[in-house]
């Protein structure tokens, strides 16, 4: 069975985590704060459609990434980062047409974001895997991370083409070669590093800010081009395993990984298992109650499950 209803589908008053849910449909310029009964209790009306992520900051401000027409024309293209107060007034803005997918406001007030850049010829020769001859006009684009101050100055940066051991991380053989690695989420790990999900190499890694090398990494091609790697207070990692380009039947999973043992310690499957199926997009958030909030991107479904 697939879910086709719109609006609130079910609310379990004894088990659902009380609070509000921030929802940003990719096809509209409105972000909604939704209550327990599916009602929109607040809205922000924005100048563009979102690129991917939207965050509610502790002070009630909205940190948002918008899609511009400039920059590399790949899925997840952004370019515009803006912060709005509760009333919808613009209080901060930063533009980089190379930005894509994710960004986060850090504890020090800076903002980190993911971007794309064209690889040099020498770096491209080191990229293994992928479908031969599928570069974008002969070019492969690779990810970078930049941390910027509120004034827009670069405080730190990392570049896949110079800081990664590219040969160790070949592309999935079913992917084209237009993008290398394809980061789709970045999460701060304390003050010392960032957890990054690299979709096209089925890898999650923590980048040490001082050395710019991976201090932890895990690759599992059975994840099927995962999204939204998040780190929990206990150090474990959650992610949405999309199940794309797998060698077995296509379906998605939500999993929690023990970072020390690299073993799965929790899993959510659809019931039946094939009812959770989203080959791209999607996300997961562990809530304060211990429940898990899941966004099934392709179906446009947000739901909460118990442990």
C-alpha cells in the first residue's frame, strides 16, 4: 500500500512527540510550522523555492537555502542562504552560486555549507568508477565545504579534490561521472569536525577541521546512496538509506549505526518493507522523546515512529 492522502493522516496522542514540525515543500515558496493536528501555526513566505534544507534556529529565526538560476545545474542546486526572523524580516544573507544541498549554523555563529567546483584535469584522472564518458562537457565537479562568518568572510574550507585520497573512494559504477562524491548533508561534530554524507560513494565520514582528513569513515554500498547523516548525543549516527543502485530489491531503510563498532543497532523498515521507498531526497531526525521523525521525500510523507 502507498499513502496518497494529504494533510494529517494519524495522530497518536499517547505516543507522538508533542511539539511542532517544520516542513518546506520543494515546489513552493512557503515554509510551514505544523502543529500536532496538521494545522499550520506559522508560515514564512520566501523569495525562491528551497534547494533542500531549512532549519529553525533556537531564537525562532528561520535559516533557509534558496535555489538560484546560476551555478552548476545539478539536483540540489542552491546559491542563496538567508536568515529570517519570526515576522519574516531578512536579518542575514550570503550568496555563493556554487552552494548546493545542506548548510548549518554553528555554535560560534558561523555558517558551514556544501558547494561544487570543477575539478582540475589531474584530479579528474584520479576519479575511479562511474559510467565512462558521462562527465559534464568533459568536466567532473567535486564537493567543497566552507565555513563563513556572519560578515561573510571565509573562516575554514575543505576541498574534496585536494584533501581527499580520491583513489580510495571510487564512484558507484551505476552513477554518471558528472559529480564526484556528491555530499548531501553536513553536520557539526562538536567544534572539531563535520560529519558529511557522500551519496555517490556510499560513504559517511567525519572531517577533522585541523588535519582536513577523515577521522572516521564508513562505506556501505547497500545503503544505496544515503541521505541526511546525523550524529546523536551518544555518538551514534542515523541516516536514511535510500536503497538506490543496490544489488538486491529496491526499498529504503532508516538506520542507526554505532560509530565505534560500525554495526547497525536500530533499523526502521516499511510494513510491508517495500512501502518505504524513496530513491532520493529524504531525511531522519531522532526526537527528544526517543521517537524518530522520518521524511520520505519522494512520497511527500513525514511520519514518526516509536523505538
